[in-house]
């Protein structure tokens, strides 16, 4: 079961930028691409824990600010020579408002 | 005894002749050159890229001053020869220098044809032949006003494109119904006109100039219809005429040009003629390939060999306007005995036409897609019977005989005698064998040894493919390292094109320079952002999403995602008030670590991102501004205590350091810039390993630069010694601005200096007061927009979103 949580509007995030959402299970990064696609992934690089929301967003990818690993926002997979995956979180945009699905994760936490 | 060889003219033909002669008969002649232009031999074909800003004069020099010295050649620059005395066997220059000769070579080139209309002599009417014309056009283009180019041929269109790139509003007037009618058929001429107009250049065909208007300077052009086109610059590019006045006065046989035989010998057996002034077998030439053939024949004759003679051959025409591809060769007029094959692709703007006579190619016109030009030309030269491949001929080489469309395979399939470089007549086999024999590995080497792609450069891609085929993986064709995988262009090319095309946003750069990705990557975006900030300080809006996190939030990210904050301490000097404020901030925000940095200031580490604006607010109240410890920009100016306290101090080093820091803070540079000022040669501020350093001495200030104390360790180089603080500041600022304008992103000053050359930097900053002042003024202008404290801006609310989470999913909400 999906439990959608409204987190704000698309205009809260700069184009080619990101914001983070704090949850009891850690930070989630919400990304907005140059063409207004919205993605959500864990704000935590699997390499050394860098905050991915602080990276440079290019296309549907982000470069980690600590050691320049690049992750696909669509799949959460590291691109290029590096190997690793960040969890992706379901996200939907309705009339400019963004929701993310926290249900499963929090149910599991109980 | 050595014979005396005198050459009148120093263009590309005699330059090439000398190269051949010095190779075939070194030391045989004592050589003297008279050049009416006040400079060395440069690549005249490349004037258009200089005009458009894609190249600079230094890059198109063929023979630098050192070459003449090395070969013992006397070069009289700016000496126009006014008389030849064939009985006394002497020539005399306008400055009164007389030299005797055993052999004389006349290479006076051509003069632009000026249409004889009223107003042709007004200031602001230029021709397009040499560097002086280009310089004059560049000055005129600064007005960004209106220009008229008379002549829609090769030169006229290149001039128009260059002036447009420089920001002028350009109209081309052409007397014929279609552009370049001598090289293109009407269909290709039409496509060319569309491509030229798409660049914002207006084209008027069938336009006859009645007169050039103006009172004391050019104001416009009047057509024979009575219409007036306003302009402050008129460029006449309607054609050239062989420059034969000197030869005629000397009594040599002249016709349209100076008449020679196929050894380039004139009617006087001791006088030769090469270049555009020469008429051989009834023809005069204007393209470089036949001129180089003349050079070979003349060199052979002068070295005593008679087996190399001039033979006529057709030369392909190419236009050197970035983004417009056209190629034409041979005869393309219609005729009863002729057939043609045509391919058109309107949406892609492609037109290809091959003209056949008895199943053999006699002419080719290509527009939009010219990759097969060399192949068609090869078939034409060899008079190959094409009936077998007639159905697919027009699709090009890749479609013949099962050869794949791989461009490398197409080059591999070329015969050894296929001509690669049209300008220099170099075939594939010569390039391959020279690479193998001499062990060449770089494009520069191949150019130096074979001349292939060394003139107009349009065959560079082909030459590189041949190198790849010959050398295999050991050749990396990226002689220019691309900025990143989003582009083929290197940093220098991008910087030059940003200026030349006046690109002022990142999307504009990516569109115009054909970026391969939709919005770049983490490598190119910060670089482009810097180039635009540096080049258009007043117009470009800094793109924070293209800045690395440290520069975006004005603090240094640490391994755990917290930040460190370093306020500026001017010259490393602080006070009890400042220290107390820092202590209060540390307590208030429970900052875990406080550390003294190597740059004489204090670092507070482990600050949560959300706290940054509040930390800055408190620091700001105590008078602190950002120390830019995170920036590719001015970091610190370390100082020692100088004459204020030190018994050895020679100058007020602390005061100078503070003055420099207050003048230069906030400026962005290609990489970080650390400075220091030491009060005496004991050098307590360690100025001699800094990016820029000053060592104070009794007689003034010794300015140092290009040191390094990181992965590389390197002592500084001396820029120069100046007497006063003011002069020191001006030189340091000018040096910094030169580096800001030329450096590649992330290239420290010592690497930049190694690339540019220390002498060149000294020449521009210390040796040329005008240049120094211009650099200084541009830096000062840019500082008007840069000296804003980023911390204060953020305390007052800028980029609020950066420092707050978007939302907080609380437990009870989530538990529903």
C-alpha cells in the first residue's frame, strides 16, 4: 500500500537543483531536472555517505559533491566506472504539488 | 662564393619556396627578403578565422623571427621595393636600401580590385588582403554598427561572416544573381545564400553600387536603383589583380601577370616570379595549392635541378566559415554532352551534384555534406570510368563495394596516391610513410614534416584518421583535450568562441557549440559558468546550479556533510574584538573544532548547514566578511610584519598585503589564487611558493608568480621589480586579469604560465604599459559586480532554499 506524503510544490526546488526531506529514516533528496522532471532518491551516497542533494544536477543524473560519483536519478544506479546503487523513492506530481510514497518504508519500520 | 638571392615579397609562395630551397641546397645562397608588410611570413588563408576571433595572429605565423635568424636570412620588414635595376643587378627599397643580386625572385602578390565609384577613397572603405585590413576591420567592428561588404565571393562572404561574429550588422552586395557564381551552380548558390542569411547576414544579389556616400567618412552605399544602405564600414572584396607594376617598370614581359615559363623564370633568365603576381601558361592563380606548386618549381630551378616543373591542376574551393560546408571543383556548366547526378535533401540542407562526361567525373558541387569531396576529386583526377557504380555514386564512397559507413574505413579504403591535403598537394601514402619513417606521433609533427593540414586546416580530420590507422591505439586524436565528454572542444576553443560569438548564457554556449548533452555535466558546467562570469561580468547572471557546492553555499563541505567557515582576516591581522566574536560564535553554535589555517586565518569546522546563515549573521555583526576559503578565486594574502615591527623589514609588507586583499577580494579566477607579501628577502611570509608573491627590497617591490606548494612544489618566477606600491598593485592586478582571461578552469597559475610562456607574460604585463593598463581596467570593471559579500547576501535571505529542508516527515504523521 502506497502512503503518499505531500512535501511541497515543484517551485520549491530550483531547476537543475535539489532539496532534502527529513524523515525518521534519514534524508531523502528530491531532484528537479532542467526539464522539470522530479525524482526522489536517498540523500546518501553508497560510497562514503556524501549528501547527494548538494551535488550538481545534470540531465537525469547527479554528481556527488564528495568524490564525484555520478548516479542516475531514474534508476539510482551509479553511472560510469563506479558500482553502487541508491534507493529510489516513488514520487508523483499533481497540479505542481509533489508527493512521495513513504508508506511501505514506515510500515516496515514499525 | 655564395650567390646572392634577393626576394621581393614575403607571402606564402616565397616562404614555401625558401623551405624547399633550404632543404635542397642549404648554404648555396645568401638570402635577403624585402617585405612591404612590417612583419614575418604568416598564413594569409587564416585571416578569416582571425577576423571572426577563432584564431589569433600569433597562431597563424608560418615563420617566426627565429626562423630567419636560424637560416641567416636578412629580412627587411616594412620595406617596399621601388626599383629594379637589371643592368646593375640591384633592387632598391623605399627606405633607400639597395641590395645586389645574382638571382631575383619577384613575389609581389596581388592587389585588391577597387571598383571605380565615387567615394571609394573615403575613410572607412577597406579591402580584405592582409593583417592590416583585418586590424582595421576589428577596430571598426567595435562600434557594432552597420557594415556593407561589396562582393559575394569567397573573400567577401568570409569577411561578412567574421564581421557578423564581431557583432556588426552586415549586408553583402553581390552584382550577380547568385553567390560565388564562379565556384557554385545556382542551386548551391541559393543554399549558400540561405545559410548566410540564417546567420543574420543580409544578402542583396543583382546589386550594383553607384557610389559610396559620406562626408569625411563613410556613411552609406548607394545602389544604381537609388536605394541607400547606411554603413560606417565598407569592405570591398570584388576580386584581386596581379601586382605587376614593379616588373613592368623593370621591362620584364607582363600580360595579366608576370609571364614565366614552367620553371617560373621570367623573360630575364636571372629573375623568377612566384605567387599571385605570376602568369604561367596563360593562367594566373589565387588559391594556395597552385602557388605552392610554383614554389616547388622555383626552388628546384634555383637549386640547379630542372626536373620539377609547374603543371596546372584544378583546385577545390572551400569556404572557411564555421558551420557552412561547401566544396566545388572542376567544370559544372551544363552542356549537350554532359550528364549530371543530383541528390537533394531539403530538410537537412544538403545538395550534391556530380557532372559527368563520357562516364567520367569532370566537376563536383557539394553543399551541406562535403565528406566525399576528396573521393570525387580523386575519381575526377584519375578519370575513372564510373559506369559500374553509377547508381550509388552520389551517395559517396561509403556506399561503394560494401565498404561500411565507418569514416575510418572510408579513409582506409583510399588509395595511397589519394590527395588528402589540397593546399599542399600531400597524398595519403606520403603521410603514412613519413609517420612510419620518422616515428611521428602528434598532429603537429605530421604537419611539420609533411605540411598536410598545415595551411587552411580543413583536412585535419582526415589527417587524424590516417594517423589513427597508421599508429593504432597509440595515437590519441584528441591533440586538443576536450573539456569533457559533452563536447569535442577544448577549454581554449570554448573560451575563444564564447568571446567571438558573444555567447552569454550556458544554454547559448551549449546550443551554439553543439554540446552533445542536454545540460552538460559536473565538469563542464562549473567551467562554463566561470568563463561567462569572467568574460561578461556586467551581463552574465551567475548560475548557482552550475557551481560546486562549496561555492554555492559559500562554505567548505566536510566528509560528514557539515561545513567549515573561514572569515576574512585582512593580511592575517586580527584583534581582540574579532577573536572575541569568533569565540562567541563557537560557543553559541557548539562548533566542535577551531583551527588556525595555513593562510593566516581561523577555520571553524563541523557547522550544520542549517546553522550557516545564523553563524554568518553573528560574524557579520562583528565586521567579518566571507574569506572565500572555498572559492576558485582570491583566497588569502599572507604577510609578515614588515617595517611596522621587524628590524629587517624594508617596506610596509602588512599594509601592502591588506591593500591587495581589499582591492582583489571577491574576484573569481580559473583556480584558487593564494598570495603573500614578505617584507624582506628573508621571506617570512613564504611568498616564493605562492601563485603571486611580493618580496620587498630597499629599492622597491619584486613581484613573483607561478609558484606551487601542493602536489607539485615549485619556486616562483620573477615577473619584475617596481619602485612603488601603486605600481606593484597595478602589475599584480594586470597579471591576475590576464590569467583570468586565458586560464583554463581549474588550471593553477603556474600551469597556465608554463603553457603561455613566462616571457610572453612578462612582455604583456611589464613590457607593455597599454596592455597592462587595459588588463587592470578590465579587472576593476569586473570587481564592481564581484565585490558583494556573499554571507551578508544570504543572511538577508538570498537562496533560502539552500539552507532548509523542503519538508520534515514527522513520526506521528508518518505513522498514520
